[in-house]
């Protein structure tokens, strides 16, 4: 036992996003992941991911033993003493001591990236968006989704990606509502578009991610996500909901248009859409999805960058470029 | 009126597949397609597709009028007088007279590419294949498909493609049963494969084509086929059938494997699979599909070739090559 | 001489966009192009493009002689007698007689696709957009462009493409102002963007097309357009204007950002951008350009489609798909 | 000297394929490779590949000196004391002591991946396959290959790849005979195929690998393999053998077909075939090669996988995916 | 019989390369190709290729009968009356009468594109290039090629391509000697190159085209060319010649380098090289081949262009561009 | 203080290019780069790049402190004690002591890769090349560049790349003059080329690199280089110089040809040319650039290679191959 409970210092906890190089720290984290590893010389160490709601950092406990490793589970809260350092351009924590905490000992609000109030507000916005639709079938379908408590609760906590854009619990809902707002802004500029269709397509396009990604602990692919992908899953979710409505009532051509927007929203086959967009609404949906996803992920790259160069981020292989990061 | 019914010569009708250059002919065809066109000088002509069960040829009726054009519908039988010729390397028919026939006047057996006896035999083979499966869930699922008369009847008449491999009514069933035979031959050579899974995957992989392609008259894409594609439709058909079985009874992991084989059978994203194969059975299925489809389509190219060169077909842009066609 | 001037029937002229199959017509057109051709049998005919402000159609005068061919120049107005027909799915005109007209004999307003009033309104919108910029340097630069009468006049009449989106005189201005409106709508949703930069980038991105494309008569590439392209030309035009402002006054980093948005707006090297976007504004600009260009060109494809199929356009090779064209 | 010969413990030697994490071991290995390396701090260590016939593992001897490094050669047998551990998801051995052994001290049968009995059996199968050919020229050519003792002996020991499918001495023979079996199974299903040609093509297609890869010690490319590749080498080997037969006797068109199957069996130019398949036999050969190579390499990936996740292998960059590895 | 022999006008024959639009002509041609075709209305016509040594033009004899078609063979000389015209931007000849000529009636020198004197001179240059080599093995090998009369005679008449660069009898020799000259110029600028190797590689690189292309009549692929390609054939030709020298005498590493230059000279797999260049000489060879082939083919495009636009050729799909053709 | 000035041993300094494995050394270097890093255990070390004019090597000072790190700046001369070793196949230096030196203490000539005498000679060659041009406008333009002292001085010191071909101060001038020599050699072989244009294009093609790359210290991209690239910058530099000449005097078509050669010299869009070459001179320029760049970079790869294998370099990912390095 390295700490006494009374030692826990919950005041002035530094959020992960505000940690800087060379800081001593002694505070609580959520152990988002843990692995017992062996270095080349055969020594054991624990590789950790330490998280709070503002972010996640890699951490190392050198010269670890299996007892320490077994003393907590993934997802537990742990109290850590250590210091930060930059290694290969990324901030990490060298932990010298750690100890499992009881959830009652932490301020849960600091650890849950999932922001219930924010989600509630976004669901409200969703509800308003549905209410404003002209097309009654779509309005009823939207309401049916919102009336499904299990769906709403899982939707609220879903992430939109493992490492890319909106990669946090609640990220999917945020991306979805943002897309609907873009759809509402853009539709009036192109009268050839059926605005309701585009807005509802924005709602549906990524729903399959609710089942593609496991949201508990580290975001990761489910078996079903790995084998079917969110596009096929999304089509299945839509089918289920329409079936609940009573299949007969829902216009079949409208359903086809909704399914097509899900199926084609990646724009080209190479990106996993089995069909390319062939309706104007599907074309528009693809482009505003692209815009929103790129703005979100590129901004994350800039925010996460720790390079010393004042003007440029490090080269980021997943986006194939350095980004200009200087803001006036 | 150009012919008298008594003039109809149904004896010695030359099947389309046996027509050669420079033949006079006077016999019945099915009008698979008709278009009234204008040439550059403003003269009207009718462009036809004349078919029987052995094939289809383009045909022209020069100096046509609208009355003639309106005198028959697509799909009708017409009695034609004309002669064959080769134009741009393809055989065609120059029609001088034509007249709508009553179906009672033709030997229907000569016009229906769909071979009911063959289909019945193939369905029998399907039934045996299902009966031989070890896995009871798959056996029950297979039986459920066969118990669905509407499904069986549409499956029997479906084509596997518009212009490619197995592009004729009944072609899908043929390709499906051939694939299952390949699966049965190959599975024992790779004990790491779950033979039942591979065999059932062969059955399922292209089922979506039943709804992707319209089989009546010329084979063509349905709206749903164009917007969703046979992969997504196939997943939907499987869901429906499993739902009918009673969802609860069917093992969920097994279902996932079946869905995955449908989803990934094109092998790569560029060819319209939203996910690449990640199970050994899906990998094997992709490769035997590729083998059977290529053997079928390349053989069709050779059979349809009319080039004068004894050793080689004409260059075929869709397969990007000439084929060696000389057979000893 | 085939017509007497008194014969000219200027009343009830049918605009090109309203012509349908099988119409007799006798009215004025602009001869957008003319070619004297020989058919395979050696007969001469004139291939024409007949235009008014609503569109352009191919036309043929069979059995033409050189005297007729020489009787008018490209760009002249000609009075034609003929009829329309559909050939290979496209509407064309078979001209039986034609005669050069004096411009005084036509209602010029019907032939000029360039809509001066519309352009004036768009330039006004441009002026307002510049006035609303926070950044003084950009505001001054924008005003300098508008103060250059020669620039404004050429900008107003420029097309944005030869055959693609906004392919008509005035199309570039329309696309430019539409892009600025999109930029104004979208910028507030992404506070990480410098709105002024994005809006000004929208103004600049395609300016090089003023010199890349010749706007008189048929839209076509200039030598300079062919050899440098509108991206390099655009950078040159910006340099010239900044030089006129007095180089010293303009912030060099701001200039670099403007140049970068021009240079990178095609998004990837394969589409002719020598550098990919590395600023958030350049990334956003690329995506809204893509959105606006696709919405414009796909809508044109639908509007221009003459296929008989009620739901789908013909397959369009340049966009690699058929489009759903049914509107409720 | 760390061990006494009498210490050698040859009983209960654990085969490489059965080693697990955290085992102490003291037993003989073949030193498939050795490198003297310097770590970042300047300390020397020996990086080894320790092999027996069941597999190969990386191993490290820390704090090594040059005397130890020089005490044995690549290919020698060494007696090692050490323990296993998992590092970055792969099993490795930390060696604490090692000593060169005389070959007489080991049970050679345990170290020779090359399985002479298996090879003999496969050569027998080859002989039967040749005997069953209808085509006399091919039968004679096959017999000529088998009559060439040097060829047979090198063929038996050749590997089919450095790291991919069938990457072990004898792997080429195994892959070749497996391919011939597939050819024999599949040919009857496609009567349009010349079965003899396909079967003989399966025999020939990868023969060039005998000279492309050096089989002694670690499998690696020869200079000739690097500069010409097994396709060109294979064509050369066929030429030599036909020349020995007496060139005049062998039908030239048949020879061309054999050469073409070698040349085109990779299917597309991008994979190193200078010509794509243009005969049905070459097309079929490419596809069954693909099937057998993929089944072999993917199964190897699954067998070699040490990830903790029960359902999935680690992501494997060379095949671009994780594989489902759970077997019921 | 349309002409009397005495009518033959051999004076002032206009070479094909000097024919212009709208000329009446009555003179001899070689019938490089002939096809009896049927037009859409069923009328027969003969499609001809009329050639002399300066070029080849398409020609049409309308309203032809089979007797006329049978009155001459491909390759015969025919006397034609007709006139030239431009059709779809290409010059062609409308033939009104034609008649087979006896070869004795024509000035053979005017019809043979193959220029014996030129070839003799180029072979002389080849001989000098070989004599100047430092490397004795290469000198002997070169002499062996030149001592082979059959080889020299076939080499002299070979074309380097069907439609691309140096696509005429003698073109291969020209391209080969030009490449050797480039090699001689460039090698001294890069002392790291083995000049002899590069020069000899230039000699060898395309030799396989002698057997890949049939040079009699129209240039076309042989069966062997189609199935193996000139790279594999070239390696075979080198092997044969070295075997004749006596295999034992030729340094094996030198041979490997020669083979590698043949194998890799297309530079990348996608262009049909089964291996990419890995020696500096092979890298240099690829680049000078590229330079010479492009200069030759692009110049041909410019010379063959008949577009009216003074500055630009028509768009040429095989090179994916228009070329600037204006020469001062 | 680890050394006394009197200790400095400037005699027998070993140039970087001659250092070998396992050498003790004590001598001066230029600190081309320095980074303070933390290893996984939290220990600090300095990562250095130690350079002289013959090359640059990575170096490590273990167990460093911030005082040492701060005791010298990038670009300073430092006196080092240490030893060389090979790590992961690359030579590096383990530094045990280091100390900043005053520039007066080193023989500057040994550290400046920039060779002023060589540059002077190359500028002389440039001057002669310009003097030999037939085209007066080009001669005047060339002289104007040479009359600009600032330009000449920056050109002399510019590198042609960061890590690729001619990646050293002075490398751009070398590449440029080499290209001009190639142009002079090759132009006479293709009379269809305008030699002056090609030679001047060779001069201009990479000039933009003067501003794209920062030459002081480590070669790296400038902001402008990153955002515009040397192609766009090169066009801007040409414009400036022509403006200085007095725009009116310079023939506009000639200018367009010069600009086009700069713009298109990468040959294809994928490599960053916004337009592909459409003049014969631009085509030729692209190919000789390719040849010279490849010969230079591949030779560098061979020279820098430290693999033990006598025949082959290590696999080099940036060129996608191993190179044959054995020289006789």
C-alpha cells in the first residue's frame, strides 16, 4: 500500500488536457487500458492508458510486478504518483506508484467524457429537427427512434470513430446533430434538393456506428463492426425501426432513398460504400459529411500536436501532411 | 398485313445461336426490345432485339413507320422476313417485314431461355446439398428458403448479371449450385475450413441478385438494385428469412458469419464489398466465386466471338484482353 | 436566297431549351460553330451548333455546298428552317434552309446567355461581401479588384468550365459568389476558421479561369490556359493586383495564405493542385468548392437528360453513373 | 565453456512450435541467423534466430562479446539456456548461455524442417500425376524432369517464399502438388479446359523459385532471383529441359502454352506477370494459385498469432487485416 | 477491267504523305489491308488500307461486289482511281475503280518503307559500336549477333511497335542504334556507370520485338508475342546466342546483368517489367529508352496531325493530351 | 569544462565520410542539429547531428543535462570525444564529452560543404551557356539573372532537396548545370527540338527551390515552400525577372513556353505538376530531369549504404528497392 486514503488529493487535480512536460503529479485517473509487458532485457513493466474526460495519455510503470498489475482492472480508478515527460514528441506519464481507488473516492464528473447535459441538449435539438420536417413519414420515423429509450441511451454514448474524428463517447451524437445543422443551412441554397430527405439522411448516415464500436472503456470494434461495418449495420437498424412502425405504412420509395443515403455516404467504393451516390441528396450528404469529418479530425490533429515548431504540426501519416497550426 | 397465318413456317426454324452470315430467313422471334429511331437524314427505322432461348441478335427494320412500331409490344412474338449480315464484326438481321404473332402460334419451348427442367434438377441438387449439411441451424435455414415457393420461383428465373457471367434467366441458380459443388470439392482439401459454412455461403452470396435485377424481358437493374446493390439486398433477404424462422432460435455468431460472407465476397472494397474477407471461409468463398465467374464469362466471350482470326477473339474491353480461342 | 427579310418570323420564337422532338421551326439562331464535313459517300454537309441564351443544339444541313458554308461566319445570326429530331438520345435540328441575318434583325436579348442584370447584382453582392470583411488588407484588396473595370468586365463574362459545372458566360461569377455565400454560412459553425480568409479564398480560388478560358463564341481553352492552367494563372493575377496596391503594404503571411488557397483548392495532386491543403481554411475551401461544383454539374446532367426512363438519366461517363432524376 | 557435453539434455526437448510464455529452457537449436548488434547505449548483444523443424523464434543474448559471437556459425547447432517471453506480442527467447554443438550431438531429425519421407511421397504423387496425363509430350516432359536427380533433389528442398505462403524447405513441392490436386478436381467441372495443360501448368508455374530462393540456412533471394524473378527463371528452366529432350520433338504451340502459363500466372502486371492470362487454362491456373496461396498464408497467420484476443489475430500489415481465428 | 495497262500513269505519282484534301488521283498503291463490309442498309463496300513507303491511308470502295474483292490479295499492288477527302478529321480516299497490278508494273522503290541502304548504314554503325567496346565478352557476343545473317536480316526489317513509336519496318533498328548513341553520349557524364554494359543493354533491350511482331504486311502481334511479350522473348534470344557462343565461356554475372537490363527496362511492373531496375545501368537504360520513345512517338503525333487549329494537335487519347505543334 | 583549448587536436581530423565502425575519435564537428530527449526510463540524452562538409551523422550523448544542452547552439562548432558504432545498419557516434568551440579554432574549410570555387566555376559555365544561345531574348534574360548578385549568391548555396538528390548547399547549381549539359548533348539528336528553349528550361526548371528550401543549417522547407512549392515559386521568380527586364520587351509566347516548362517538368499531376508537358521541349526536359535526378539519388543511396552484403544495398523504402552496389 503506497498511499493512505487520507492522502488522496482531489483538490487542484490537473485535467489530462492541461498536463505539460516535466510536471510532478499525484492524482486520480481512470485506467482506460493496462498491459503487462516485458522489455528487451526481460524486465516487466506496465503500459497504461490514463484518462479523464479531457483526454487520455500513455503511461509507464517501470519495474512492475504481477501483483501490482492484478491489483486493478481496466476501467478502474487509480491514484498515481509520477511525472510527465515528452517521448518521441508525445506527452506521457512515468508512474512511480499507483493504487486502486473506490469510485466513491473520485469526483465522477471529472472522468466521464460523456457529457450528459450536452447529450440531453443535442437530443432536444434532434427532437426539434424532427418536428420541423414537412414529410410526415420521416417525422413519424424520427419520433419512433427517439421514443426508443434503449436506442437513445446507446446513441448518446456512442463514439464516431476509434482514433479519428469525434472519437469520444457522445461524439457520434455531436457529429450527427452538426451534420443536420449543415444540412439545414445548405439545403435552401440548392432548391433542387429535398431538404427533409437530406436532413434525415444526416441523422441516419452513421447510426450503424452505435453497434460497430464498443463504447465501454477504450473505443474498439465489435465483432459485428469488424465483419459488417457501420453501413450494413445502419441499413439493418433502419429496417428494424421501420418494421416496428409497421412496414406497410412506410412509403417504399422513401425507404429506398434513406437506405441509399446510408449505403453511399462514403462517396466511392474504395472507402467502403458498396454503391456510389446516385441521388442529389446522397451526393450532398457525402460532401457535407466529408467537410464535417475533415474539419473535426484536422482540428484534433492541431490540438493534439506537441511539436516545437511554432507554425506547423508534426507530419501526420494518417492525413498525409503537416498542418499549419499558428493561430493569430 | 404482310403474312398470312398459314404462311407461318414453324418447321426448320433456325435457332439464333445457329444463324450465320448471309442467310435468308422467315421465322418467329421474341421481340426482346424495340426502339423507333431516326437516322441522320431524318428517316425512321426500328431497332430490334430478336431473341429465342439460344440467344439474342440486334435487328433493323429500315424505313419503318409508327404504325408498324405500335403493332407489337416488347416481349411479343413477331414473325419476321429478312436476312442476316455481319456489321462491324457482329451478326445482325435486316428485317424487311414483320408481324405480331399470337403466342399460341409459336412453339413456346423454343423461346424460353429459362429451362424449367434444368431448374427443377438444380433445385433438387440444392435440396440434397442442404440435407447433407452437418450444422442443423443451416439445414433448417436452407429448408426454409426452399419451402418459400415465391422465393424458389423467383430464384429459378433470376439472372446472375446483365451482360457478364451467367447473364440469362436461370443463370443465378446455375452459378449458385456450381459454386456449392466447388465448395464441396475444395473444402476437404483445407481442413481448417468449416465446410458447412463455406457451402452455405456459396448458396447465399449472390441471392440479392434476385431483387437487384429484373428478369422479365431484357435483364436490367431495378431501382433497388441500382441504389443498394445485391450485397446489401442479400443481407436483407437473409434477415427476413431468419426472422421468419424465429430470430431467437438462430445462433447469432453463425448469422454474423453468414452475413460476413455475403458482405465480403467481392474481396476488395473497389469491387463493392464494404468489408474485406476476414474469415477463412469468406476468403475461400471469394476465390471460388472469382474462379467460377471468370471461367463462365471468359468462355462466353469465346463462344460469342465472331472474329475471323482463327486463334484469337477480338479485343474485349470489359476483360481488357483478346482470348486464345483455338480448340484442338 | 431562301428567305425574304419580311419573312422573318420573330414572334413566338421557341427558345432552344424548350424545343422538343418532331417540331417544325423557322426562326433565328446564333451559329456558335460551323464545320463543313464530308460523309462516307463523299457528300458534303454542314455541322452546326445553333444557340440562343437558353442553350445550344447540334444541327445538320445535308447536301450543303461551299457557297452556303461561306455565307456566314461563326458567331453570326442565321435564320433557319428545319425540324427537330432525337438522334442517339440527343435532340438535334435538321436544317433545310439557312440564311445569314443582320444583328439588327434579331432581338439580341434572346441570344445573349450573358445576363448583364444578373451580373450586376452579383457584383453588388461581391461588393457587400468585401465591405463586411473585418480584415482591412483583404477589404482593400477586394476593392482594388472591383475598381479595375477591365477585370470586372472580363470576370462578369467568364465561364467556369468548358463542359462541366457553370459552363456559360457569367458562370464563373455565379460560382464565385455562391461559394462566398457558402463560406459565410459555414464559417460560423467552425470557430477555428478565419472567416475572412475563407470568404476571400472563395473569391480568389477560380479567378484564373478568366484567362484560362476564352469566352467569346464557344468556350475553349486559351494557349495560356492549356499550358499553365487556372491555378498558376490565378496566382499570377493575385500577384499583379497586390503589386498594384503597392507590395510593401500587404502582409506577406496573409498573401501566402491566399496563394495557398488558390494553389491547393483541388485538394489532391491528381486533380492538378501542386500542393495539398495544409491550412484549415484551404481544407474547408476545397470541400465547399467540391460541394458546389458537384451540385451544379450533377443538376445540369439531370436537366440536360433526354432518356425515356422516367427515374434515371442515361449513364454519364464523365461522372461515372446514372442519376436518379425523378422529382416528385 | 558454459556446459559440459554430458549436461546436454536431449530428452524432452520442447519443439519451437510448442514453446509458451515464461518457460525456462535448456536445449539445442539450430542458429538460423546471428547478428552482433549494439544498443543505443553502446552495449553489444547478439540477435539470433533459433530454429528447429517446427518453427523459428527471435532470441537475444544480452551483454554479448565478440568471442561468443565468433564461437559458432550461422547454421550451426547451439545449446542454449534461457527463458521465453512475449515482447510486442511476439514470443522470443532471452538466452543467458549458449555453446556450439557438434551435429553428432543432436537428433538431426528434430531440426530438419525438410521432411524427406513427405517429399518422397509427394514426388511419388507427382510421378503418378504425370503417368495419368493423356498428352504424351507432356508425359515425356514430366518424366524428363523426374529423371533429373539434381532437379528433384533441389525441388524437394526448395521453399515457395521467404516469409509468405509455404515458406519452408519442401514448401514449394507441397504447394506444387497441392495445386496439381486442385487442378485435377476442378478441370472436370469446366469441360472447356484442357485438363492436361492445366495440371502441367500447375507443376511448372513456380519452378523458377528453385533458383530464385536460396534454401540453405535462412530462405533468401539469390542474385538471380533478385534480378530476374522466378517467372523468367521458370521459362529458362523449361527451355533447358525441352532442349535436353531434343527441341525438335516438342510441339511448339504446346510449348508456347506452357510458357504462357508460367509467364501470366500472377494474373496482372502489377504483381509481376509481364503478360496477363489469355488462355482459359492460364486464367484457371491463376485463380487456383491464388486460392491455394491465400489459404496457406492466411492459415499461417492464424497459427502464428499470439494475440490475447480470443476471436481475432493481431492486425497483419502484409495482408492488410485482422483475421477471425476462433475455431469451435 | 477498268484500266488498260497502257493507262497506268506512273509518272508524277503522289506519295501518300503528300496527299491533301480534295485531290483527284489515279495511281498505284499497295493494298495493305482489305475487308468486305456491309453497311447498315445492307449494301457492300470494301474497306482498304492503301500504302506506299511514305504512309498508309484508309480508303473506301462503295457499292463493291465480291468479284472485285476477290480480284486482289492483301499485299498486292492495285491501281486506283479516286479522290481524297477529310472525314472526321482524317484524310481518306474514296476509290471509284481499282485493278490488281503485276509487281513488275510498279516502281518497287516507291512502296517499300523498308530502306535497305539506311539499314545497311545502321548495321555498320552497330558494328562500329561493338568494335569500340572495352569488354571482350560483349564484343564477341555482339559479333556473334552480327555474324548471324538470319538475325541481321530479320532485325533490319523489324518494327518497334504496332502503332506507337518507330512503327515501321526498320524502326526497331533505328530505335536501337539511336539508343546506343544516347548511351554513348550519356555514359561519360556518369562515371559510376559501366559504359559498355549500358551500350550493350541499349542493343539488347528490345530485340524480342523481332519475334513479338510480324513484319510482313500490316505490323501485328504474333501468337508468341501475344503470349510471352518481347521481354521474355528477348531473354530467350540472348540465351540462344550465348549458348551458340558456348555457354561456359560467357561470364555468368555479366550475363545476369544483360538479362536484367532486358527484364527491367520498362521501369515498373505496371508496364510489363517483371522486375524493376536494380542496377544503375538498368536505371539509366530505362530512362533513355523512355526519352527516345517519347520523342519519337510525340513527334509522329505532331506530324500525323490534320487538325485545323494552327497551334495544337487534336486531343490524342493514347498520350492523353493535345500537343503544341506550331514550329517557327 | 572537459577540454582545454590547447587539447584541441586539429591535425589528422577524420572527415565524416571516412569514419568507420569502432573508431575512437576526438575532433571538431558542426552541430547541425540538437534535441534534448527523454528515454523511456525518464533519463535525458542529447540527440545530435554532427557534420562536416563530407557528410552528417547521428550522434548521442547519454545521461545529458540541460546545462550541456544549453552550452551550444545549432550551427555551432563543438569539440567531441567519442566512438563510432553501427546501430540498425547505420553508423552513429556515441559522444562522451563535448564542448563548444569558437569558429576561429576550426579550419572552416573542412566544415563548409559549400564549395565556393566549384560554384564559381559552375556560374562561369552558366555564363558561357547563356552566351552561346542563339535566341537574343533568352540571352538577355539569362544575363539579367546573372547580373543579380543576390540571386547568384543564393542560387550558389541552394540545395536541390532535403534528403533526395543533390541534397547539399550548392546541389541545386550542380543539378542545374548538369541538366544544361545534358540538354546540350541531347538537343542535336532531336532536330525537332528548339535547343535554346530546352537549355533555358533546364536552367529555370528548379529555380524555385532557392526559396522553397532554407539553406542555412539543416536543409528544410520554408513556409512558402510548404504552401506553394518550387513550381509555383519558380513561375513567380521568372515573372519578377522578366518584369525587371521591362515586360513589354519580352516575347509573350516565349514567356509562356518558359513558364510551361517550369510548370510541367514533374511530368504528371501526381508528382505535383499542375499541367502535363505539351511541348516537345517540356517533354524532353521532364525526361532528362528524371534521368539526372535518378542517377544522382541512386548513386547517393549506394554511397551511403553500410550493409554487410557485398552485392546489395539495404532495402531503401524511398526508392522501393535494394540496389546492386558491387563495382568491379
